[in-house]
């Protein structure tokens, strides 16, 4: 049977674009359809613009620190319009790079929505049908809205980058990394920031001690954080949004942002009709090779709801090409993935939390918390955390958790050692770099607790 293409990719985010490009480099005839902007969540409405906003939000604190160090610097006002203009120009530039990468790789692009018709056929929004020997689903995910009266008055992380002006006050609802990161961003930009989370502590799933320190430091920096609190209803009241909370409070905010979860983009894609199984959240169910129950159809990235991180989607796309087009069956390795949460303070983590490890086997916990030199000299009271989780039986470092400025940069390097199976003694044998915060990772001699 002949097909229009060897591979048709639905979705122009990081995972889909990488798979399309690498496959095309192997001489595979590839097409890709994207209904929105190329680059996907990460480049257009996720990691990239968020990190730029993190940078912008940190300068007020830097000015204060500079004054403490003797610099005659006068604090100024943040110009949202100037920043937003540069931000969107940068996103346009990056999208152009993604488009050119596909074009230069010989991938044919369709700027429209595509859905499945059968195991080898997709239909574009204009009604055109295309056939392919293999189809890769890489549609990503989207924010979900809570079901409550007045919820339509709120915004999500998609819209936060497009505000006409910065609000004077904002309520951020949610306790995951997106909610907590934007709480720090908006607070740093001078917005009066409140965060509601229905759970007992933010950043569920991460190490308890680490997330506890992040929450405490966020409060110290001015975020009005309320755990065990949710919204009951919202309504418009003049130019503001009236909010009633589960704790009985009634308050007015200029803006309300929901960061209460994300869902895979599988609605109205024709997937179940052709036999592709979807999970409880609408995610595409795949095996370790990213293959669905329909042999010709694969899926990578957030649409599978495995590990929703950009570098993971890219790895999955690469493994897909190895498996399908290079004759080298390559399962995706989702173990020991280092990650950073760009809260303020920043957190980096790899491996097991203390709680997860203790359930699995006897462990030792090495941890230290202290005031870093740079901030302490400037008169700040903030603290950092360096923490290692060690197996008693094998002495392997099962987890590393860092809460500190630059934690993301540190955890990338610590992640190599943990991934290689380094022991506590391997860390101990490494000479410290002094004076640094991260030297504590190799100088902690005695465990603070044994479980």
C-alpha cells in the first residue's frame, strides 16, 4: 500500500518538531500539522516566556541587594509594556526558528488542525485527507478551568503573558509548580499577590522539607499564601472580581488566575473511534516505546501525561525515531529525571523524596539549611536547603533536593551523579568548591536522621 507520507506528525511543539526533523534527516518523507503557533506550550506559553518573567521579577530584589553592597542605585518602576513588547518579539523569533528548522529539514507543514480518520489517515481542517504509514500524536496539553460559578472571569497561564496591563492585585488558585512560580513572578513585579491552594501544602509530590521551605520563603517575600483554601464562587463587581473562599473570606481582586491542572489535547481528535485508548484524564495510553494500541499510531509529550516536561517530550520523540525509522527499538527512560521549579526561591530535584525513599527502604538523610553569603551580607533573612537521601544498603544517593538561587543549574549537574548511581562516599571524595552554596553537597558528614 502506498501512502502520501512515511510519517505525519500532529502537533508542532518540542516533541513533535524534534521527531519530524530527526526522521526527515533519515530520508523519511514527513509532514506536520499545527493549528496554533509552532514551538508549543514551552516556547509560546510556557517555560520560555515564564523564565523571562522570572528574570524580570527578580531585578527589584537585585536593586535592593546592590544598595546593600554600596551601589548608589535608585529603584525604578517596572514598565510592563516595554517588557511585554520585547517578550513577544522574542517568542516570534523563536517560532520563526522552529518553522525554519522544519522547512530546512524538508518537512511539509500545514498550518491547520488535523484529526484522525483511520489508522493511516488524517483529515485537515479544510477537509483535505492525507495518508501516512506512521502517525505521531504530539498535541500537548492545555489548562483546565474549575467548575464553579463565575470561573469564566479568570485567566490561565496561557493568558498571563498577554495582559494589557499589570493588575494591582491578583489571586492565583492552585498549588502546583505553575501556580507557585507565577505567585513569585507577580509578587516580584510589584503586584499584591494572594495564592489559594486546597491542599495542606503547595508543590504536592515533591520532598516535604524542600516544599515547606519554599512555601515559608514565599510568605517571607510577601506572597499571601493560604493552604487548605479554595474558591466557592466569583462574580464581577465593577472593575474587580469578587471572590468567596471556603474559609468564609470575601475579597476583591483585579485578576484571578487558575493553575488548577492541565488536560491532554485529545478532544474531538477521532482517536477512540479508530481504536486508540484514552486514559481517565483523556491521555493517550502508550507502551514503553510510545506506541498506542493501533500499531501505526504513536504518541509523545504531554498528550500521554507521562512526565510533562519539554526535555522529556524531546527524548520521547528521539526514541520514537530510533524505534520506528532506525530499526533500533528504544524504550523511553523516565527514571531519575532532574527538574527545576522556578519558584522564588528556586527548587531543583532529582530522584526520590525523603518520604518516597523511606517507604521503599531504610535510608539516611543528610541535610543542611543556612543563610547564603551573598544574601546574608545584604541583610536578607532567606535560607537555602541542600539535601541528600542515601540508601543504607547500597550507599547510593537516591535523591538530591536543593532550594536556593540557581538550584536549577545545580541540579542539572548533581543529576548526572545520581543518574550514574553515585554513592554518598563518591560525593564525599569530591573536593568542595569554596565558597559556594553547593559545596555543602560534598561536605555533609553525619546524617541528620536515619529512617
